[in-house]
């Protein structure tokens, strides 16, 4: 289980990391939030084998989807808000990926970051 909020071993650390990321992202978009107020999403990965490329890809996709759910969305015409949204999502994903401690998930994240 991972978080963008989590509930299993190293996944519980993801919840804290994503909460922190969300606070930073929300602060960047000029909203005040405490860690108790930060939105979070529980991401389960008990059904995935992170030793495989397929399992790692699936978890990365779940993390990205969860980051999109918890980061405040912005009107595409509001460039500052849109930039804050993207920064929040990128930060949440990076911290969640780091907390999973899976080299395959890290490699997928780095490859996606290079693609833009």
C-alpha cells in the first residue's frame, strides 16, 4: 500500500511524505494547510509484484493518479495556479516513489521525468 496516504510498513512513510508535499504544494498556491488538513489518498499495492516491470509500472500509475486527486486543480487559464498544481503533483509523486524503496519504480519515475 502506498500513500498519496498509505497503510503498510514503508508505505506509512509515504503518507507522511505526501502530506508534507501537499502542504508545500498548497502553500505554493497560496492556501494555508496543516498536516491534519492536507488531503491524502490511500494507494494499495499489496496485489503488485514490484520485482517486475509490470508491477512497478502499475504502482507508478497509481501514485500519479493519487497525486492528481490530492493536488488542487487549477483553471488552465490561470498559469500560476497551473504551475503550482504541476509542482504539487511532481513533488508528491517524487516523495511517494522515494518512500516505496523500489529501484524499478524509481527508474520508471526518472524516465518519465526526463520525458517531460
